[in-house]
C-alpha cells in the first residue's frame, strides 16, 4: 500500500478514495504526462539554466559553481567536434571499452547541461551523435563477453553498470530533447533505450526485481528514461517493479533498504553508492510532479539516509569500512556531491552539509549546487562535520540491532568507537557481529580490512571483488570480534546470517566523558552467547580509554579468539614471545589461512600489553590474561599468490574454555613529535586489570591506572534502568540502579 | 693555513703579514673581546629587539613573525613563575630527564629572546633561575648512567646532546647577560658552563677533535659559550680544536666536511642536522665581528651547503634518505627554519628559499626571520622549490664521486632519479655504491630503507640507532644496487669503504627530455668492476622512462643480485612464480636474513615485468632476463623479534655468471582515479628489450615500446666527448661522437 500512498498525492483525493486500486496508475500517469512537460525538466529547466549562466559570469574568484562549470566545460570541450568512440563492448572493468562507455555517459550528461546553460548547440550535437551511435549499437548487444556473474550487462560486464549508463543517459536525453527531431527521438528511444530496458526488466527480471542497491540503480535508470521519454510503462516498472505490483521497485526500495533512522543495511560504503540513484530519481520525480512529495516520503527518509551516512564517516571524510568497503572512498566522492546538492535544494540550508561541501570543493550544475556555492561564499564554514555520538537502528522496523558510534573529543582530536551489532547487511555483509573499529585523530587505529578489491584496475581480477574478499576480508577473523573454533560467524553462510541480527542491551551517553553501550549476539554460533559491553571514557588523568568487556558464554568448551587489528608500528610489549625461524599460517580456513603467525606467547596471569605507534600517537591494548591465554601476532600475506592483500597486523588473544571473558583496555596516549624528536607519554598507564566477581547476575572489575582506579559493575541478566543491584566484593558493598555501575577513585 | 686566512680578515693586513703565525690569535681575540660588546649580541641585539616588538604588534593576520612570536610566547608563558625542574640525569633518549633537559635549553633560549623583545624581566628571571640550577647540577655530574657508546654525555646519554645544550644555553646566557649580577655570571660560567666545556675538550678530547657533525655541534657550543662569556680560550678551542692548532675545530669543519659544491659527505639528512650549529655559530661569530666575513668563507660554503641540501629533497620536502636518515624529516624541521632565516639575513633575498619558508610557516625571532616574514606577505610565492637536475661532487676537493639528481617534470609532476656514486660518508654511510632511488609525484617509488631508528622513543632501544640499522638498513641488499655473493660492498667494513669512492664517467643534460649519467665503482668487490649508466627520458609517447644499464665485470663467476625496492601494491607480473607454503629467509647474512622470500621464478628469456601501484600511479619495472635470471619477491620481517623494521618489498634479479648485464626499464605510467573508479594506462608499453652488441668497447641495445623503439649505444672504455664510434649491428651502421648514442624510431 505504500506505493499507493505516494501516488495518491498526485491525485484528487476524493477520486482516489473512490477508485483507488484501479485508477491510481492511470491517474498518476495522466498527471505526469498530460501536463506536457517542457523538456528539459528532470535535472534542470530552461529558466534555471539562464540563472546558472549568470552565475558562471561572476567575478568572485572563489565561486565553486563557476569553478565547477569551468572544469566541466574544459572536460567536455575536449570532445566537442570529435567523433567520440562508442565501441563494441569487450573489456572487463578497467579495460578500454568499459572505461569508454563509463566516460561516455558522463560526457553526454555534462554536455547536455552545458547545452542548456550556454545555449550552444555544439554541446547538443555532441550528445545527439553519441545517442544515435548507441541507438545503432545497443540492439546488437548480447550478454557481455566478460560477464562472470549471472547478472551480466550488455554494455558492461555487469548489469549494474548498464543501469548507471541508463541513469545518466536518460538525463542527457531529457537535457537535449528539444534539440532533437521527432525521428531522432524515436531512433534513440527504440534503439538506445528500449533494448536496455527490456534486457533489465525481462531477461534480468530476477535481478531487477530485488531490494538491493543494484536494483535501485536499475529502477532509477528505467524511471528516468521513462520520464524523459514520456513512457508510462517504464515509470510504472521503475516505481513498482516489472509486475507493477509494488513489492519491489523504487518505492519499495525506499521503504525496505533503510531503517527508520536512515541506516542503510548494506553499510555506509554502499549507501554512498546507492544514495545517488535515490537522489537523482527522486529529484526527477519531484520535478515531474512536486505534489508527489517524494522527498517527504517515509518521514524524509532520504534526508535521514544522507545525514546518517555522513555521521558514519571518519573525521578525514572516509566512510567507516563496514561490510564490503573500499577505504579510499570518502565524502568528497561524486555521489555525495550530487546528493548534498540535491538535498540542499529540497531540505534547506544545513551548516553540517556545508562543511562537507567545502571539502568537496565542487558542486553540481543545478539549483542546489548554486545555492551551496553561494552559501560557501557568504557563511563561515566549520572545519568539521558536526560529528556526535549516534546510534542507528538496522532493519525496516528498526528492530534488527544497529550501529553505535561513540565519540569523544572535538575537531582533529575526535575519537570514534564504531560498534556493529547490526544484521548481516545482505550479500555485501561481513561476518562481523559485535565487531568494533576505533578511529582517532583522523586515522584508523583498530581497523577493519574493508573489502579486497581494486575497482577499475583490470589486471586485478577485472576490477571486481577479488576472491580474497570472501575468502579473507568478509571472514570473522578479519574483524575485531570473537571467532569460535576458527570458524566464522554463521559458518560463513550469508543466508543463515541474514536470518538473525544482534541486539542492543543498553546504552547511556548522559554522563560527561563517559559513554557505555552493550549488545548481544546469540546466533552466530549455536549454543554460544556473545556479549560485548564497551565503555568509552575521556579525560581520565588526561587520556581516553575504551574498556572492552567481551564475554562468551557457551554450553561447551571451545577455542575463542579475539583479534585486535592494530594499525601501526609495534613499540613494545610487556610480555615475552617467541618468533619462528620460518613462517607458517595461523590456521587453515575461514580466513586464518591468509595470516602468517609471526609470534606467540602463553600468558597465565596479569595483563598482556602491546603499545603501537600510529602516525604521531601511541596506543596500548592491555588485556587480562589471568585465565591461560595464548597471544599471537599475525600479519596478512599467506596464501595470497597474486599479492592482492595488504600486509596488515593483528594481536590475537586465545582462550580455550567454556565461558571466557576477554577484558581489555584500549588506551590512547601521548604524542610523537618527530620534528623535535620528543615523545610524550609513550607508556601505558594501565597497571592492573582485575575481575572481582563474575557470575550469572553480575560482573565486577577494576582497572588500576597510575594515579586512579576505575571500578565497574555490569549486570548480566537485568538491563532495566529501574533495576537495583547490590553486591559485596572484597568486603566492599556496591549498590546501584540500572544496568551498570562506575566509580573512579584516586589510588 | 685556512684558519689563518679567516682570522686575518679581522686584522690590520700589514700587521698580520709581518707576524702572522704568532700574532694572529692574540689580535683576533683582541678584536672580539676588546670591543667590549654590549650583550646581547650573538643572536639579536637591543636595537633589533625593539624593531621586533613593533613587528609583533602588526595587524596583519598573516604575519608569520607575529604568529611565531605568539607561539613562542605561549610555550614560554606556561613556565613563567614556575619552578622548572632541572633533574639529575638518569634516563636515555625519550625518557623524562632526557626530554626535560632538551626542553629546558629551548625554554631558556626562547625566554631569553622574549625578554629582549618584550623587555619583561619575568622572562629573564626564568632563564636566570634555570641557569643557576644548572650551575649547581653540572659540577656534580659524571658519565651518564645510560651511556652506551664511548661518547657519553653528562646531562644526556651522549655527548652530542650536551653539545646541543651548550649551543642554546650559551645563546640564552648572552640574551640575559645584562640582567645578571657579576656574581651570578660567575656562578653560571664556572658552575654551568666550565664543567661541560672541560668535559668535552679534555675527557672527550678524541671525540671533540674530529671532523664530524657531532664535533661541529661541540665546537659551536663551546664557541658560543666562549663568545657569550668573553672567554678567549673557549673560542680558540672552538675554532681550532682543543690544541688550537687548526687541524680540527670549526674552521677545519667548514673546510673538510663539505665538497666545494656544498655536498656534505654524511648526506642530506645529516647536513640538515649539522647546518644548525654551522649557521648559529657562524652567525654569532659574524655578530661578534663582521669583518671576519665568516659567511664568505670558502666561497660562501654555508650558502652552498644550504642550497645543496634543499636540492636533495623530494618535492614533499623530505630529505632523500641517503645513508642513515629518518624519512619523516623534511625541510620544515626547526634546523632548516633557523638556517634559512640566518641565510636570508646574510645572503640576501632568495625566491627559492621563500618557497620553503612558506611551507615552514614559522620563522625565527631574529632579523632574518622578520625579513622572511615580510617577504612572505608581499611576494607571490611559488608552490615548489626550484628543483633542477643537479650533480654534487663529494670530497673536500670535489674529486670523490658524488650524487647526481636527474629531474623531469614540474611541480606536482616532478620526478627525481637520485644516483649515488659518492664516497662512504663516514660512520653514517651505507654500503650503497651506485644505488638509485626514484621519486615521483612527491612519493618514493624505488626506495631506500633509510635508517632503522625511532628517535626519541625510549622503548625503541632508547631512541638510538637500532641494531637493525647496521645489520639491515646499511647493508647493500637494502639498496637498489648490485650485491655480489650475498655480501655487502667492502664486506660491510666502513673503514675500508671510506678509503674508496665511485667515479662519474660522463653525464649529459643538454637534450630536451633526455638525460644520461654513468658512473663506475671498482673497489666494492675485489676483482669486480660495477658500472651503471642511467638514461632518464621524458615524454616518450607520453610517459617517463628510466633506462638502467648496470654491468658487472668480474674476473670470475659470481652470484649477482640486483634488487628494486618498489614501494606499492603489486598489480601484475608478466611471469609465473611459485609462492611457498611456509616462509623462509632470503639468505643468512649481510641483511639477507631480514628478508622473507615470498616468491621465486626462473626466467630464461624475454623480459620480467612487475607493475605496481603507488598512491594513484602505475609503475613497471621491466628487466631483460635472456641470460638465465632468477627472480625473487621479498618482504622485510624475518629475524626481527622486536618488530623494528617496516615490512617493505622488493623484486630481486639474480644472475650467476662472470660478467652479467642487468638491463631494466623503470616506466612511470597512467593514473588510478579511485573517486571515479577509472584507471588509465595501467599497462606497460615495454614490449621487448634486446642487447644487440656487448663487448669491451661497446654495448648496443634496443627498447621496443608499443609505438616506438629506442636504440642506445654506450661506449665501455672511452668516455671522451670527442671520441668517435662506429659499429654495425643487425646490418645497421651506427656512428656517433662522445660516450653514448640514442635514437628514437617509430615502430
């Protein structure tokens, strides 16, 4: 019914209420098409274009709009008057024909914009010639020769890229529509577009009719082409799926891929990618009929998605590498430029978005882009996006776990603790329940491998996800979370993982310099419950501390491994270890076979500490080892004959018992001033970690620092804020209300 | 006699000519001391200080002088009115007492400057109190408890740091001299300074009387204290060594540690460090008596040293890591700020230095600093230092080989090929004869390990050079040059290495986009001659190519290894290799024991190619393997139990024969646009490498590219520019004049 509610807004309410199910399609299409829209209208219109022309003539040297216009013009002008190649597709990603078709759709789109802004027909001619070439080429295409997945494309190795082509080529078509003769339009619609639309909606029907980012692109492509070519059938399929019933299609994708908070289930890297077709198609729908109020759909879900994905970036702008994610992507990527500029136009001025726009240092050549450009010139822009502690629920109803981001510090001293207790995240999800990542001073400190892929480099497996992506990067051992018996969560079965999600137990961010969050995972391993409670403390004797209480509770003894993928140079350890003369692997499967075992130690009491240096700051991981703990240092690189992986390092704590507790402190300290050759506070302050009580009801523990001691108690079975607790440990009685207790004492 | 020539300039020429040898010391000292200098005079004087006060009151928000003043003030103000600790020395580098004494001398120096600029006595009081504490402490000191070398210090673990203390504390003393009572001066001179001077010149006499950067610091320290305290004896020892005979001491250090071009034999990293005492002491001497014209000594050798060391930086400002060198040091280091500001004052305005000063973004609070600050505000500053192709000779007479830096491209596209055919470079020298390093786009592409050291981090071997520095970093295999029989040049014997140097054979930089240099090393291995000819070509079908012809000519068969330490991710190879299931080391000694052997291959014909990605650019090394060549891929990390080394990679070509030729092409190509997911020109253009003729007289070879072929001929025994050559290869006759021939042909 959701789809209908949207389309209803186009219609006379009385009429709809009477004949809703039957009449809605006819009526809405009447509204869109009978209004005889003057092209272009999907991205910009004639009137706006004349304003843009004025804006490009400004004398303001710091007009980003003008700069962006000049850059676009420079790129496009290189091709004006030339016979642009529209090659028969043969190469995989990164190869010539792949890159050429990719370049071509952007060229057509940009040339279309320039045609409208400048009024110069040479730009329209460029687009027309290319469109007509595609009109000849596309009907001849079959499945791409380099296709390796069932979701093959025609122009490209995968259908997704064909959908990209449709989005931009559809917009380009609208942009030059008035320049074309009726015959040319007909050639293009039948030759260039129809084969692509038919291929995706008929041959690739199963792929098209999905709730997945690829299908968002496909819906947007077909919808934009439909709007540009006044094709009711296409628009219907775009909005409601190939059967037009609304279980899939764009509206269902808006309804089902985000949580109510705007968290995108595939993770921030993928929403970066998906936000573009969402925004571009919504924008086109909105231009076609503002009464549809698509941007207000689901309580402004697209605005929430944008803000949520920006909160899920590190202070250097890179997206937190949850699930499949390339670390080099940041919020200056083209997708976010487009999304922010469209959002500005629809949702109004936002000082947070302006901080990002300033770093992007370019805008789209549309109304939002011009608004942003003007605001960048007239406002004082902060250096950083307004990062804050934020929890985002996962799942359509917001009840499938989520992502917690706990933050301390400001500006360049911002620290972020990312805690993932979400659902699987579809096919791009990793087996990383209850995993954490830590960022500090703009750098990854405890890292997630991200994905194994060199997108766009043909020599690297055609630019596709490398085999090592599933074999290593997605496996549990590649994450900062517990692995049982050297086997990934859910046995590495995505479908199984997709059935379950972790759950938050409690969180509290109300105390100054003290934050806490706890979550539980009960399905990753049958018969084992994993529970991780994280405290993030600031300004404890001048330092930041993460206290990590990770308990495994099983019905039998198992081997439990907890890795910390530290990013930096080893400075020192407080324990002795042996290093082998020849290196062997850390294990045989589930990602272990990619790790060299560089060192090992057995600790039976006290704490094991590793201090490392990341850029100019020291970090120490201190872990309680009072129950016998094996400690390993590993490095990625084994069984990687094509050198596809980066040689990253980890420290792994291993306990073999029924229900071990991993109690660790991640300490951020000091400063290495290489210019002046000074190091400050390069030593850990953690002296002792003690579990004082551990039973079904309560865990009580103490962290002894140089000057202070921190006493914690956590309830294990009652997380009610109103619950009261009373324990006596070491003849001290502790009483508290709610799920946890904390006290700092001077030594 | 050189020393005398300097001091002569102070004197009445007639007088000197009559009684030169006897009277010169007396006379010069008369000039310096009888002039009854008004303190302060060594760093700034009262009149200058009042100008500086005005400059700090400017409203110009971009005055670097003002900013630097405010930063200094902020740092010093934290200590005003406090009882600053002057602890009894117990810790090694990086420890509390080490860092405290280091901070103390800078604090005294800066407070002394602020006292003069602001006129506020609280700053002088701060300095006085600290000096008096040192006056109490220093007489009690013996050899530092953490001393591990024979060159122990008193305040610090090594004498060098004590010398650092003397330079700045001596300047601080001069700066507050007028504030002190006669009694206080006496306490300080006898208590704080004399024990240090005596210790260095008597106990550490052998160390003090050397031609070495440590001793430059010591001369400067003692000389500055001598000038500040009107102590003739100290100044004499500073200038002429403890016996005042001039074989050592500051003047001899100016005469013997630089080549006539200003190349400092220990390399750019060390001149960065040594330039500071050279400049500060010369400046003080110049203020004491400008007639001495110390800055003109040896044809402005200090100016040449400064310019030469700046030419030996990468475009990101980091010093080329020749010999022992930490890569994080760049030209924004404090030493270079001081050197550039003093040089500005003495040698006049220099637009090249201004580019560096702009990046330093701070100035010293002296006359040169103010001049630079004003010029930064009123001049258009280029983005890059005026880098150029430059050869610097090594050796006092300029006849001990040298360093060639071949450059192509401009600005951010600058590429630098660094070729080291110099002498050993004293104790910090590496066994790296004929080694090359390649930099491109600000990044290291073929790298030198630099030194193994974490300076200032106590946990890392007290911040000293790590054992792995001599065991690995200094060994030949750690460099991009030939290793014979897995043994370093000169058997790793520094004294032996110091006896010999390589020699340049020829070079030519007169053709556009074509540069060539050749050098020979005949002593690294007895009975083997190593000869390397490098061509650096730009704009060959749009790419840059380094052609590397490296010939070993021996009296017996040996195993020759040529590593290329490539910096980047493997993209592809054109050859098959095997990777082992367990990793073993590449060898047993001379640095080989630190390398894991990750892959190996045997090639018997054609070329072996490795393409790698460094940041956003592709590079391919193509090497002719027609005589049987073993190819290895290695990674650092074996036998490194404390994880002191970085896990860097190399490709090693091994040929076992009497006189092999290693003929390689280093190709810079393409671009990886991660934002837009495009890669351009990611494939090598090198199709074939062929040696057409190889005999005692001539080597003729051809590089076949996609579109062009490059024909080269090199003379092997006659490098005379006038020599004529005539060979016929493959029925083509080639005639040329001079040491080489080059022709580009279309395919």
